[in-house]
């Protein structure tokens, strides 16, 4: 697959980023009471190889391909078991390239469970420290490019996340946004509905409200992103289809095919 190219004039040297997501790892103990029998008899999605092999294949491809940085864009796991957590911590420890992560919706729920923010609050900590010290939002820098990670795995952002984003966007230094759920855009919206039956996207015209959730911080964040001159691109995931499109003027959003189906993307940032 030919790499995506992004010119970032401020960079001193090229930066090669390996993007993957949605591996939906399924390591678990046979006696785990949180995994329903119905799922065990017919696991979905079906992985093409062992959990370990799947992660190793991606990390090895990234390292062999000369990645400076690996972005693992959520739905690492199909459920938050200790076996899954340990598997990824081990793989990342042995990887020579830094691996940065944001949570996806499947990272914090078991098949059959229902819920949003409360369930995430209860179950995402089971995976510590896979998603770092502050999984809700973080800002880091690599080779002159700032990368801002947000947990948007419930489709909405909190006021605290929007404030953090707003502050980061005041700095003119180039920035790449990393979120699990893509931002809705024409074209992507239709492709997502064709595949999933629903526009499972953030800030989508159909999903801008949910009972008990204040939609204002998400709306404010979208407005700020649209007008931010430092924003150079967005990497996202979740819809399990390879797609790229302009989401704000001059800003491309890149999505890789699901990692368990062999999906990944290379992003080459060059001065
Ligand atoms: Fe997924
Ligand atoms: Fe997802």
C-alpha cells in the first residue's frame, strides 16, 4: 500500500508513522465469568491467527519498515481482560519503536454489556497502563510534530477534553489529532452507513445528541478544529474500512482497514 504523504514544513527531518487499529484481541481465561458462553461458542470477529501473532505482525512490519512512531488507534482489544492487557504490554515492551495509543469503544466493554461513560469509567482502568497515565487526553511531541490523543470512544467529548484541545490549538506548532471514532464527513458518512447501517461517527448530524450528555463540548471542539491553522491531519479508526477524506479545509482524516484483517497505513510526514 502506498504511503500517505503529508507536508509539514516545520519538520527538520522526515517522520514515518505506522498507523493501525481494531485488532480486537481476544486473549482470555476459559473461566472468565464476564465472557458470555454464546460468544465463546462462536467468537466474533474471527481472528486470522493467534492474538500474539497478530500484534507481533503489526509491530514487526512497522519496525522493519522504518517507523519512527507507531499509532495504535483503539479497539486494541475486544474486551478488557488481564490476558489481553498483559499481551499488549509485553509486545510493546519488546518493540524498538514507541507505540502510542488511544482507547476505542471495544477496549472497555465485554460482549453483551450495555453502557457508555459509566461503563468506560469502571472498566477502562482494568487495562492500565496500556493507554498511559491520562487516557482521556494527552499531548506529546515527536521530531517536531505534536500529536494530541483524545478518548472519544463514547462519541462525545467532555468539557475538560474540549478545554485541553482548545488550549493546544492556540500553539501554532504543527499538530496531528489521534481519535478512535472518526469525525463525520460527506463520503465517509455514506460509506459507513453502507457498511454498518448507521453513521457510527463523531459529530454526525444523526448522532449529535444522547440523553444525559451535554453535546456542547463536542460541538465547540469541532468548531475549533475546523478553524485551527496548526491542525495538519487526523488519524482515526473504528469503521473497519480503509478511507481518507478531507474533513476540514486542508485537513485529511486517515482510517485504516481493521488490524485483524491486516489493515494498516503509513503516513510519511516530510518538510
Ligand atoms: Fe473496531
Ligand atoms: Fe470501535
